[in-house]
């Protein structure tokens, strides 16, 4: 990737913004915990006020029609997680200000391998009603005690006066809550003032973000800049900047850290990166979905096929955690029926423009490499992918509506063991992995299920749910599995979200219902959740998403009937 030199005016804008942040760091250090909590409440109020404008701006660059149900994606992945995130983070700040651990009130349990698990969902009666049947835990690394979890929660807010300089956030261009949430994490978890550089795709949200972050901008803790890669390069190499956080692809990360061409390869070999500052990142990968064989009804097959299609096609397929591979049992008697439903789900999901740059080229690369690929309503399905062949579907994030099918042998337990090894050893990335299995299959696995979850080297593991639920859970951690470096970055370094401010979480584990209500209740699953509003074929996703954001801005019992009515119609 080549960049043009920044103009003199761009250089002046960057210099001015960073100079203001250097001065603003002292003002941020002087903000005690009660004031920082109030600032979060002001950001939440501003987010609520900007919700309509936010969704309109997102829909404009993604070219979504005014009445499209897909606008629900923009509500649920835009204002909604910022509203829930500021609420949860403010609760942690209040706990610390009162001399308590943010973890107080969150149940702790044991997880395999000497781990402590913090249950973060459900937390409160509203979670139990609105996300009935869903749960999430944050697993800490082996050997971390419950006492240490409680004592170390809070991160840099344990000493708020000790600020950590100026950081740059290179914002994402796909999910519009990411830039704001990343800024908040830098400020509150790491105590760094922030220069947010917008991805050019979302320049249309500049005014919205300026209004949402106005309380922090006024304090001097945040500045927002626009521009291309030239401005980003100027920012990350500026002497006033001490840290960089980015969201994107591993290839973009490597370009920023090492440069391009033969010189970049030499730097990597010699251990002399072009960018020597600390870098954290949230990047993508293959994000497989493992479908365990079992005895499913036709309705189960249809619903879970659409579940997999959603994991691929949500936001048009432009998600870092979009499922690129679905792994099924070659010996599963219902394999062909599931594939029939999966083809139909991909073909009949709502059409939408390929808004993300380079998408068509990446699709063409897959079609050229996979002559057996099917094109279904502009979505690509490649069946019979060889798990031993390091082809593009296994090793390169497509960031496009492309899905591959891998088949592995064995009954449920044998399949799970083989699939876990393949996911760990053959598939690129460690951001997220999904498991789908009938409740009877899960019961038959017993402790082997949690053992498999512990063995999976992924930052979020979702059982009968999409890992995207982990993204939406404010108190959960979000990021790659720990242990990567800039030399082998995989899906990134560090975590974000993590509103409990846990010190060094290992992964988030999400669990959901196998069936939607009312079928769940008829089959003995205690879950009142109908088809989730993030499913791409949900007919009322736009109204449900708007209502959920409104509720997150001001939780109240009187709002629940309308939410339930809209969700049930979906």
C-alpha cells in the first residue's frame, strides 16, 4: 500500500490536535472518578440524542434503503453498544469511587484448567427478559485466583491521576460503534488521551461522533481527525504519540508496523519494525462455525442454517468475526438436508450493496481459486473445502460474502475433537469461533464440552449463539486469544470493551438457546427469546433495534411490551 505525502494543512491539523491532547492530558489527570463517571453519563445522553442521525449516516454510506429491516443492524451495532457500554463502564467507575471492586455483584465460578469465570450475562432482571436463554462468562487465564480477579479489576482507574500519554485510535470502517468504544477503552482502561482517526468510509459520521464525544473533547481528552492513510501515517509516527490501537485486517496491521515490499520483509526478519511504538489491535480471521452432528428436526435445520448464514452475511459480510468456514460432519446423516437449507438461506437472505472497498476483487479471487464455487444471489458458497489444503478460505480473511464448507468424520465427540484441532492449527485468526449443537448432543458430551472450549484458542467462543453476542455484551472482553505479537499478529493484541476492567482476561464464552421461542419452550429449553433481531432475515429488525437502543438509553418497565411485540413479529 502506498500513501501520498500529507499536505501542509494536514500536518498543521495533526500538530495542533496532538498539542492540544498533550495539554489535555493534565486536565484528564485532574478528573477524579466521580467526574469521569459523569462524563460517561453525558456521552450516553449524547448518544441517545444522536441515535437517529447516527443510523441515517451509517445507512447512507452502506446504501441501505430508508425502510429496510437491515437498518436494525445499524441500531444494534451502532448506538446500542455505546449506550450499554457507557452504562456498564460508569457502573465500574462508581464502584471504584466507592472503594469497591467492579466485579462485586458478578458471580464467580470455576472453569476448566484452574480458571476463574466471571458471569457477565445475564446481570439483572432486564437481561434475563431481553436476552432470555443467553449467557456469557469471561474466563481468566489458568492460575488467576478469584481474589486477584476482584483486587486487580479497575486497571488504570485504580490510579486515575497516573495518565499514560497520548494514544492514536485508527477507527474501523465497518461497524460504527467500534471507534467510539475504542476511544472509551483507551481513556478509561489505559488512561490515555486519544486522537481518533476516522476511516474515510465513515467520514459522514464525523458530526455525530463529535457530538457523542463532545463531553470528552471539551475536557481536552479526545480529538477527532479525518483523512486518508497519509494522515494515519503522520499520526502513528508523530513524536507526541506513545501508543497506537487499530481495527482492521492483519495485512493492514503489517503495513503499518513493517511497511511494504522487500523492505518490510527485511524488517520482519531482522526484528526491526518501522513502527516501534506499542501497538494493540482487533483484527479479523476465518472465524469458523463448528456444527456438531445430531438428530435435528426440519425446523432446527432451517433455523440453524439461517443462523450460519447470518454469521456470514450480517453487515454484508464485512465483520471481523464473520464466519468464513462452516465445519460439518461428513458422517452426519442430515448433512445434505442441512446443506440444502444453508444454500437456500444464502440465496434468499436480503440483497444489499457491496459497500466495502475491494469486496468484488476479493470475491473474484475466491472464485478464481475455487472452480467448484456456487454463486447464490451474489453470495459465494464453496463446498468440499479440504481442511489439509492451506488455500485462501482457510488462511486469508475474505471480508466479503464468501462461505466455505469443510467436512470432518466421526460422531459428535470424535468430530468435536478433530474440529477443535483443525480450528486451532489450520485456520487463520483467533478472534472468534462458534459451536452449534442440539441440547441432547451437549448433554451427552458432558464435561468434554467445556474441555473443548478451554482447548480452543479463540478470544470468544459461542455455543448455540453467534460470537457477535460477545461483542454486544458490554462487560465481556473482546479481542483475539492472548499471546500474539506484531511478528505473528493473527487476530490482534489486547482486548477492548471489558467494562468490568478485568486485568488480563483470556476469553469470553457465550451460550444461547438452540431454538427460538416458542419452539424452545415446547422442547424443554427455558428461553423466551424469539428469532434474534440480528438475524439477516428478521422482518422487524429495524423497529426492534430502535426500541432496544431507546431502552438502553433509559431502561424502564413500560418500554418492554413494545420491544417484546416487535421481537415476536420478527
